[in-house]
């Protein structure tokens, strides 16, 4: 049983400033904050001193319910209480939270003494039997096979030595054309959802990945869903003021749960712009020839990636894939090249999001060292192709 006089170590997932301030100022809580589910997931796996988890309902990427499912699937919630906080009233959420096995649900602001008493009760009474059964395949953490790791190190080292003159010329060209660093580092999710600093030669003007800039260019996204519904077709069949499913209040607006689920399911995980105006002239060349990928050889030496694997995804995209069949792609190595890249370059045409997922899952299920060698040979045959993937 938890000592009542000791501080409770809480992982808070979200960014509501008033709630965070209130919890942090309480003498009996020690708060660690993460803004999204993937950062929280990686933190709690490494830091076993976390005793309880509080998550906001609405998060960027995966929501609080999806986060709980991810944590439960990986057996993180066996003994750690998981409580949901909502900033706005939504009538169905308390019932949904309890039916799905969360330990509690609160509408903020919440009295800190009430939270402390609830956590103390859960520390005393929570057992493995409280955790709902989620029917999933067993989760086995991926570890790079020894032969594959040795191959990665040898190939990456030799490639860096041989390609260093070319890389130096690229650095000079980037610096001459536009201001800013010659490299670009972004957080990416690889095997086991591990987040690492993904290194590339900078191919865009500085500031191109800001949320404001992306919103301005969202109409160019090749993966925008064409069947995104703004009005529920089922509700339209019913008399006025009647709804086909329970009503939710999202950002102050009423929406039936059926439409909310449809919209969520049709949101696209990939962001790829057609004729992207953010790309520099040098950037276009190094992308078309895949030269911009060369700094990832340092990621390979560090062990973040392998030569062959599934491409690591930006954190905000990876979050959306944590609890459905597409999460299988994270059960193998992140790679410099992979199955779908080779096949897309080979046919020199667009590949849908679902095709990419199928290729990623196929590689995760059937990869082998011999298969990796075959993919590398196929990559060399088409690496000079101009298709930008």
C-alpha cells in the first residue's frame, strides 16, 4: 500500500495549463508531463517510478481512450491507475470510460484532495483482474538480430567513408542556396514506437514544418480523404432533433458519436504535398536522387535504424496508428529503405496510404536477412529514378 505521506508520482498526458498548474502546486503530487500519447508511452516504459497516469480525453493524435488501449496492450496499466480528465462536458464519456475499464473519469477543475484519495484507494485495491481483456496478438518487443546489426554497422561505416566527398558538396550547396543549418532533425517513431532524432539533409526553407504553414498547404495533401463526412447521413434520415447515436460535445459543438467515429477513421496518417512549394532547388535534386537520406547512416550507426526496414514516421502520424492493425509496422526495424519505397520507385506511380500499410505490415511479418539483401539490390537498380517518394 502507498505511504500516504509520500508524494504520488503522476504521469500527466496533455497540456491544459490550469489543470497542470493545480496538480503541480499540490504538495502530495510529483508531476511529469507529456503532451502526446507516444511520448508518454516511451516515458512510462523507461521510468518505473511512475505510479499513476492521468490523461486528457482530447490529445493530438491518439485520444485518451486510445492511449489507455495502447498502455493496456503493453501491460502498463496492470498496477498503475489510469484516470481520464475532460475539459468539456460530454454526456457519454463517463459511461464509456468505465465500460472500457479506465479507473475513473473527472470533469475539470478537480479537487486535488479528491484525486489523492481516489489514487490511494486504487493503490490498495487495484489488481490485475481490474484490467479489461483486449483481444490482440501478443506484443513481443523487437530486437535487431545480431547478423543484421553487424551488417548495418559495416555497410553504414563504409558508405560514410565513400560518400563523404559527395556529402561535403551537398552541404556547401545547401548553405549557398538558403540560410539555416544544412541538416534537419525531427522526432520519428521507429521499432517499438521508440522516438529518436531522425537526421536528413535540409531540403526545405527553414520554418516549413510549422503548423501554420502546414495548415496553409493542407489542400495539396495527396492523402486527404475524399469521403470525409461533415454531416451524418444516418441522422439526416431521422426526424428533426433526433440522432442516430449518443451526442458528444466536441469543442463546443454537438456531433453524434457515429459521425465522430467516421471522421476519426477517415483522418489520414500521412502528410505528403504535391508540388510542394517549400522545397528548395537543391532540395528537389537531393530528394529525387535520395541523397537527402544519407545522414541517416549516422542513425544506423547509433542503432536507431537499420539499412532495411519500415520508414520511421513523425510522432504525430505514428500516434494515430498505435491501436489498430497498422501498428504491426512498428514490430520490426525502422529502415533507410524498405519494401514500399522499392515498389513505389519501381512502378514510378502513386501508392495509396492503405497500400503503404499493407507493404509495411508484410515486411514486419515476413522480413529476413536474405530478404533484406534482395531489397538492397532492388534499391540500387532504381535509386537514380527521378520519382520523389
